[in-house]
C-alpha cells in the first residue's frame, strides 16, 4: 500500500506539474512548456533510485557514525548557504545552492538528519524519556540550533515541519504529555516572536487574518487570495485537466507551493479528496510499519519518517485552503521541489526497508533415499527403547 500510494502520487505530481507550469512558459515565450516536467522527471528518477537502494539496505547503511556525519554536514551546509557568494538569493530568501540548472536546498537534508539522529538517541536511551532534562533538553540542543539556522534563511515553514516531526518522535517514545505541553508552549511563543519580529512574516500573518483587505499590499496575500479563487472556481468536479485559468495569468509559481490550488480548479473538491486519500494511505501504512517493527529504533524511525511526510502535506493543504498563514512548504511528491522530492522518496525507501527487514528464511532441503532409510531406522530404535523403559 505504501509503495502504491507513493507511485500514484509521483505520477499525479508529474501530470500536475506539467499542467501548472506549461501555460505560463508558453505565454512568456521562455520555453516549450516542458522544462519543469523534464526536471521533475529527472529528480524523480534520482529519488526512485535512492528509494530502491534504501529499501534494500536502509537500516544497514544507517550506522550511528553515518548519521552523525550527515547531521554535521547539514549544519555546515546551512551555515554556508547563508554566506553571500555561496547561497543563492531568490526573492530575499537564501535557501539554495546552485550549480547551473541544479539547485540543492540543505534544509531538506537537515530534516531527514534530525529525524534519524533523534530516533537513534531516543532508542538508545529508553530510560531517559520520563525526565525532561535527560530527554527533551538533549534533543532541543540539536534541533534548536538547526531550526534557528533554517529560520535565518528565512524559512519558517520548514522549521515548523522539523518541530512537528521531533514532537511526533517524542510522543512515540513515551515522553509524558506534561513535558510535551511545556515544549509546545515554548514553541508557540517562539513562532509568534519570529512572526512579529520579521517584517515579511508579519505581513503574512496580517494577510492571513485579513486576506481580502491586503491583497494589493502584499505579494503573499495576493498569492493566497488567488489560490482560494482557483479552488472556488473548480467547484465539485473541476473544469478539467489543463483547462484552469488562474495558473496562467493570476497565480504566481503555481507549480510549487500552490499546486493544490491548480488541482482544486481543474479536478475540483473530488480531486483534492482523492489526494488526501493517498496521503491517508501513507499515514496508515507508516503507522502500521511502526507498530510491527522489530526494534525500538525501527519503530521510532518509522514514526518520525511518516510524521515528516504528513506534517508537510497537512501544512501545505491548510495554507492553500486558507486555514494557516503562508509558509512556503511544498506539497510532498506533487509540487515542483527537487530536493524535497528526493528526500521524501528516500524516506519512503527507509519505511519500505523497515517493513521488510529480511530475516533468515526457512528452506526445504531434499534428502536422499539412503538418508531417509537411516532416519526410519533411528525412529524405530527410539520407539523400541521407549517400550523397554
């Protein structure tokens, strides 16, 4: 079920990326309308290759030293991306490394590294989970600086995804609810402070509270408002694949964070419902894998990877539907987000590996006639000895 849902989402994402990006490319004369689709397919193939390798040898490759090296490398990349001349600045955000047409977002790698590290720490120290100072504080000392570096890019959406995934891991490990409540309260206060301290986040919050009154003053409010118009225009059944209007003339960057609005316009509420059902299949499969996993580390890792995918999907859906402020989080498997696509496919590969750990198999061994005759003689002597006793 997990593999089926993943492949369905991937195929659906290719169709919707082409539908969302081709009209604007053709109207602007910048390409043939296939550029985003081709890049999506290339990164999808890379992600599928990573998924295949990790599905076969995922847990065997996740040595603690490899995980630590991955975490340290993610910190180094996050520091470098903030340095002018290293990181690529797009619309005031410095989140990417660029090498020609290839772009890499280190915060996506950090998400996976944090989940791997925290799952390993909580699995290796099961007696510490009842103590706030011995469980939550060591996790916060790693996740906190990572979140601060991601916020500095700035990228509040990815920060929230990391925080939710870490919270899900703490919950799955058995941390008391009162400790999680304290941690959640601290997190809410930090998010509000960051939202009010940064001008662009404050504008996004204002646009969320008063969407129709600030569309002309904020590009973020304009994008959110146009996304809701697209979903409303689709109705129950949509206007048909490729027939949407908002993506061509009104909705900025329709192929990335707001691709759900294109789905809503062209496939209607039923299309969004079908997409949610596919994510529900991933949720059910991931939690089932976590419940049936053999070791504590595998259980926690499966819980963390599942929450990593679902928290991102839920946050994007809430934003596009107008239920949360704009955060800039792509829709997993669907949006044109190359690094994110590779990371979520790698996460699925690890889940597949956990679901089939590959223990020793029983094998029927054929016996010769001479061996069979000897076995019968031994059984006959055994029965005779029992009668004599």
